[in-house]
């Protein structure tokens, strides 16, 4: 089920996102964050991803922000 | 869903009707020119509203010039670890409260408007026409008959047998592909900082994507009313123009366009030192002094 939700995001990452070039203020990017959040937390991951998208706005300064904090650096 | 979007239907239709009303005395109320320009006007209004965001982004890109030494240090230090490199870059941006990236807000903000316009125009194209937002019966009938180069603006390629609709759709899809293609190409060739080999794969992928544009536009374009395609083409043209201006006047530090501008400015002021050395030096360093300890680097200089 989780993979099913993640599939369109992965499709976006592979085929759509490269067309626009890097846009995201965070590292990892919102879509990458969403994939790992949903894979690890399921429903809660979706909420986390939405919140991340909201935070990634013209008034934010971005930064480093992993969905799975302990795993940070391993990826 | 409909109730959430209702305010947007009202806003979009109000803008179109208002511009249409203003243009009617000049081009005629039932003229396709008035209705087409009303859609163009909607684009201009939205893009003008978004200009402050754009300026903000340019300003933070300009602030990067001051961070260049830091950025080069990071690139050198983590040249074999792309992840660490990106992480440190982001930290640097955050520390200095500047971020050259736009976030996806400008795109996301336009998506609902695009969708609202799609619904409003689709409603006009129905038989009998469906009114959305502030459109009156009179408006709907007039708009339904409005033509853009002979093609009714409410018709879609797949939803009609009218030849002019098909021809105009193909023309607009070609225009959209062309503007997006040139915008992207210009950015790749001139607007982005010079890349080292690790980025080549990304560049390659972008090249493939460039050729996928016409296909994507064609697939979605045949389902959209002419009016939506007008909106889309105009907004693409705007993006292209905006980028053209920035690359000429305010290029990203480290990009070919930036060097070009520096060279031009150097000529004007009679500054004799080659302006490119500043950018090319670290690249040579990367190649020539791979894996040498830091201290030695300093000695060599």
C-alpha cells in the first residue's frame, strides 16, 4: 500500500521534476522527503509531506531536514 | 471540491469579465479578440502579482556572490560526497538567511487558478453552456462564440470536428513546447553554474526531458479548451521573457552568463585582469590536486 502511494511521487521525481530543475529550498527535496516519510510512517508520513510542502515557501530559509531523523546521513 | 474552488471560479471569471468589459468598446463585445485578451490579461495580472516573489529570489541569488568563497570551499571539501555537499550548502544558505531556490510555491500557487480557468472555460463550451462564477447568460453565450484565429476558445481538440480548432491547438502546443524548450535550454546553457562531471548525468537527463516536452504538451493539450492553451502559452512566454531579462542583467554567480556580464563590465571600466580566472581556478584545483591534504595546497600556491 505504501509503495502504491509512493509510486506517483517516484514517477514525478524521475520524469517531471528534472524538467524544472532544482527548486526546493530544503535538502533532501520535498519529493525525496515524501518518499522516505511515507515509506517509513505511512499515513503520518503523508501529513508530514504536506507540512513539508507548506514549509517550503518563499519566506522560508530552507535547510537540512530528513523525514527519518536517525537515518540521517545514511539514506 | 467544488465549494472550495468556488471563490476561485468567481475571482477568475470576474477578472476575465472585467477586462472583457473594458476591451469591448475597442474590439466589440462578441469579438474573440476581447475574450482572448481577457485571458491574456488574467495571465499578466497573476504574473505581476508574483513579481515580488521573483525579485526576492533574484536578491537572494545576488547575495550568493558574497558566499562564493564558502561555497567553493564546500565543493572542494566534499567533492566525493554529493549528499554531504548538498547538506552543507543548505546549511550555509540557512545560516546566511538566503536561499537561491524558488521553492515550488510559484508553480503550486498557479495550479488552482489554472484549474479554475479550465472549469470556467469548459463550462462555456458545454451545450447548453454552464455558468461559473460571475458570468451572466449573456457573457456565456458571447464567450462561447468568441474565436481565436477562427477557433472557438471554449472548444477542445478532442471535443470537436472543427478543423480550425485542431489547427490552432496544434499551433499553440507547438508554441508552448518551443517556449518551454528555449527557456529550459537557455537556463541549462547560460543560467546555471558550471558543472563538474558528477552533475553530467543530471544534465543528460534534462536533455532527454527537453525532448519529452512536446509529447507531454500534446497529450494534455488535446484535452484543454483553446482558452486554457492561450493562458498556458502566454504564461510560458512570460516565463521566457523574465528569464531572458535575468540572465542578461542579473545572472547567477558562476554561470556562463555571469562571466559574460563580468567580461562586458570589465571592458566598460577598462579593468584589465581576466574576470574568468576567479571562476576557473578552483576547477583546475579540483583536477590537479585531487586528494592532497589541505596544507600542501596552500604551500603550492
